[in-house]
C-alpha cells in the first residue's frame, strides 16, 4: 500500500498509458487520435507524454534497456495499437495550454512533414483540440 498522490499536483493520478515510448518525429505522416496526456515536472522543466492510437503498424526507433548488460541503447520496435509519444518543443507549448484530451474529448494530431536538422529527425505537426481547461484567473478573448 502507498499514500495516494495529491490530485491538485499536475501530472499525478493521470491515465495509465500503454505502448512503446517514441518521439513524435518517429510517427509516419498521417493523422492520429490522442486519447490522453500526462505532464510531470523534471529538473529540466515540464515533460509530457501523449497516448496515441496507432491504426497502421510501423517500425520506429526507441530507447531500450538491454536485459543482460543493463545498458540503454537505441533499437527498432514494431509499434501497433497504442504508443506513448514524446512531443517536440512546438507540441509542448500547445500542451502547456492545458487542452482537455480524454476518451470523451479526443484530440487529433496531424503529422505533416518530416525533416532533419543537425543530424536529428524533425517533424511538422498540427494539434486539434476541442476544449481547454478554464482557469478562474484567466480572461476570455471572445470579443
């Protein structure tokens, strides 16, 4: 048994996610349904994970731990069903706005274009959400 986390803290008590953890740049071009996301504070800032529904299986590179040597390295895995996607900086800014993403309010992620910068994979994406969390301190821009 353990003491339950404080539900007022961001990132705690979120939905259980399933699938391989991959970077958003590993997703093939297309549209994906997002059913949940979580955030957590790290020494380097806020980190996010997005639960993504994978309609068509594909092969992606991810970090895995070798059972024998206990060392981490890159490996190719087949991704199908669900994936936990690590967003790029552009997506992190959108997720910081607290969109409502759950089974009743799924969001859509469109992977538009792949590229490369300094030897790293890049991706151009668009996130479509139906609603955002309303803050009592915020003001409406509907005028």
